[in-house]
C-alpha cells in the first residue's frame, strides 16, 4: 500500500506562496489517485485538490486558480503549489492516496497564513 508523508508547511504572509510535497512509498503510487485535504480547527476536513492516476485534476471553487496539484510518478511524489494565500487557508494539510487496494493518509503538515 502507499504511505504518504507530507512536508513543506510553515508560516507565510497573506498573498504569499508555499509548495507542499507528499512523498509516497509503495510500488503502486502511479496507480493511485492522490488528494490534498485540509482541516482547520473546529471544522471538517475538506478536499482542496485531487489528481487521478491519469493526471486529471479537480479543485473546489475556494482554491481554484490559486492552488495547483501535480504529480511526478518517477519520484513517487505529489505537489500542491499554493499561491495568493489567505488567512482562511490556515489549516493542517493532509495527503491522501487511494487505489484499488485501499486508502491511506499522511500525518499532516501545518500551514499558517498570517501577518
């Protein structure tokens, strides 16, 4: 199974950018759909970006045009480029892997957008 490990979170000012990385172990990474989710305090976990094994991407309206998900199957890594960050983007960001054999989550990385 694929085991995701997130990195790249931190503190950034409003309007700034961050790139999150999710390195995933496992031989079936290329056959996995990958997603980035986030959870803010007191709120439910929500999807912010999704990419299929074939490279098709999907975003909710709240991040469309600001966030970009991509994958490098040679490196078993998926990225989330976040631009024009807003305070409301503050959350723990989680990487998710899903395939025919099941689903797995990373431990999360904190993103804080504040001046």
